[in-house]
C-alpha cells in the first residue's frame, strides 16, 4: 500500500473466517449438532458466512466506492476475531 499508493494503486486484503464453500459445507454437515453449536458459539453473529457475503466485500474493495481505501486487511468473520 505504501509503495504502490503513489501510483494510484490501492492494496487491500480480505481475511475471511469460516464460509460455506462446497467443500466446507460437506465437512459442516458431517459434524454433530453439538460440534456445530460449539463452533457457532465462537462467532458473535452465530452463523457461518456465505461465499456471496465474502465476495461482495471483495467486490466493494475492487469498486470505485473504495477508491480511498488503502492498506486495509478487512476481517469478514462475523466478529470472530475482533481487534
């Protein structure tokens, strides 16, 4: 972000938590209800992210609406890892 900013290039990152990709969904469904609840209890929103929720965050960072956002690592994890 520091090196490329002077050239008008914004550098950002997205750090997703657990999301229900096809592969993750198979593992999620193989867990017991007790195991699922234990995982969800560590997520303040009490649910797993959809792929679309993470994708829309990425789309925002790639859009003109985020033209002044630079040097950001955005946690998309339902509040699991709050600073």
